[in-house]
C-alpha cells in the first residue's frame, strides 16, 4: 500500500499552503498567548484570570471557525469548479452570521462577566482578574469574527500569505501595546490585565483592517463587492445548512467541550488552572506545523474532490495521514525539549528572569500535564487532519458531527467530571481523560477514511 504520493505537484502545493498556514498559526498563537505570557510576571492569579477570561474569546473563536469552516467546505469545492460568484455569495452569508454571533458573545461578556466566569472557578481573586480582562477584550470579538470569515474564504482559493502578513502585524502590535499598557511604559498607566485586554483589542482591529482592505482593493480571486452584502443567495444558504451546518455544530460542541475541560480544572484550584494554561501554551507552540498540514489537507482535498478527481483524493489522503504521524513524532520531541528549559532561571545583566513566575508545585504539575499531552499528540494530530481536513473537505460533515459529539460527551467530559471533581484523581490523569476522545476518534475516523464513503461532491447551487 502506497503511503506517500509520488506526485511532485502535490508536495509543491502542500508547501505553498502548509508553510504560510503554519507560520500564520504561529503568529496567531503569539497573539493569543502574548497576554498570558506577558502577565506571567504578575503572578498565578493574573495568569489564571487571563486564561479563564480567554475561554469566552476561545468559544467565540471556535464558533467562528465552525461558521467559516462549514462554508469553507463548499468554497474549496467551488474553487475546484472555478465558480467565483458562489464563493462571493458564501462569504457574504458567513460575515453576516459571524457578526450576529459576535454581538451576542460581546453582550454576554460585557454585562454578565462574573456569572460566566463563576462557571469556571470559585476563586474570587481569579474571577476578579478574569472579569477585568474579559469586559475589554469582548469588544474585539466582532473584528475577530469578520477577519476569520475573510481569511477562510481567501484560504479556500489558495491565498494564504495575506493571513500570515496580517497576523504578523497583529502580533507586533499586541506585544508592543502589552509592553506599554500592562507595565505602564511610555507614560501610560500601569493597567495589568486590563492593559493586556486593550493590547488584544488594538491588534484585532489592525488585523481586520489589513484583510478587509486586501479583499476589497487588491484581491483578484474572489473579487468581492460590498454590494454582495445586500444579497442572500438562498440556494447556497440551503446547501450551507445541509452540508455546512454540521461543521458549525461540531466546532461549537468541541468548543463547549474544551470549556468543560477548563471548568473541571478550574474547580480543582488556581494551581491546576495555571499549570494547565502553561502546558497548553507549550503544546500549541509545538503543534504549529501540525495545524499547517491539517489546513493544507482541507484545501487540497476540497479542490481535488471539487474537480472530480476521486482516485487522486484517496492518494493524497493517505499521504496526509502519513505526514501527520511523522510530524507529530517530531512535535513530541520538541515538547519534551522545551519542557526541560521552560522553568529555568536566566541571568541577564545581573537580573534573574523566569518566563513563568510560579511556585515549584505549579512547575512540577505543568510538567506532568505536558507529559499527558505528549502521550496524546499522535492521536490528536491524526484526528485533526481527518476531521478538520480530509473528511470535512471531502463533504462528510454529518458523519464528523456525530463523531465529535458522541465521544466527547459520552466519554471525555463525564470521565473528567467524575475523576476530577468527585474521585479527586491526580490532575495529570484527569487532564489525559478529558482528551481521551481524540484517541477513539482517530481510530474510528481512520476506518471511515478507508471506506471511501467520505468523498462527496457537495458544491452545488
């Protein structure tokens, strides 16, 4: 059985999509975690507060990924058919849906922040820091949503470098504004976690302006017109609800499941919350290229299926699975390497500096949680490439919705609540069990892949 395609054009296309996507993911990771890292010197309550405050932003971001990803399935296949008008109509639909959800999440975060964060932790100091952060960062939700819709549409037509450039600008702006407002530099007041929220807001606005100006003034692929926002293509919307809505359900359910992880860990104490935030930061940093492979698998598979090349879609799918395993093994090695140095003290000009200013117990626990993530990395990567890339872009969205909902809510979440809140098992075991659905899902989706039932042409108007 041939596990790697010999088609050189495949690898050329893979590199052209995966590398910019990976770099963009790296930059986005920097934007999303710069707040957590730069408030690290303020102590565990600030770290935990920002981490929990970001859970609402994360849930909205996951919702946006679902909205955009559902239409992305259609857009990638429409691009394979060279149907630009359908892509423009699809983008018009998703921007309006994302704006409505953005307003809902923003109102919830601004007017009921304490009630929301009380679901995650009963520590009043952590809640206070989280509320201060969340009420400001909520304003950025609208900009984040619209940027996600535009970026997904451009990625579907193989324009991937713009998102990289806009994310680079957002990262620089975020870090600079963090330095100014968190610590009170250049005459600005020292605002702590509020300063981190302001920095995120400014960076999201900058990112939105870049992608919007490009879409309207420079892009030659979609050729989007503002007048398209006044129209609602009923045919594409019906197709979207049929084949794209399962993606929204899947991603939202997964997002809620991820917040359930935070609920369990948050009620196990501030030390566990802080340690899990550190562990997740390390994991996401090292999984950047895994996400690049997953993004490329979605675009290439969708374009190939849309062009009617069924056998080539099978061949490319096997190659993506093989590459995901190889890259994930490399990621595990990098995770362990970083774990060995992340908590060390560094002396710069007589000043002792630590990336995370936390207690010894928190450091030890974070190391244990990182080991749990390492054990799951291969399964998580294969699952991600299959569910977010190959099977999804092949049009098998309803099957994936069942897979995402079933194992998460029947296995992972119940195990996490029982072992974490009632049996009081060690956090690293609870941490593993909360993600155990990825192990089952990767195996189940592999059987689905080799059934070839996932190859469907859904790009109809």
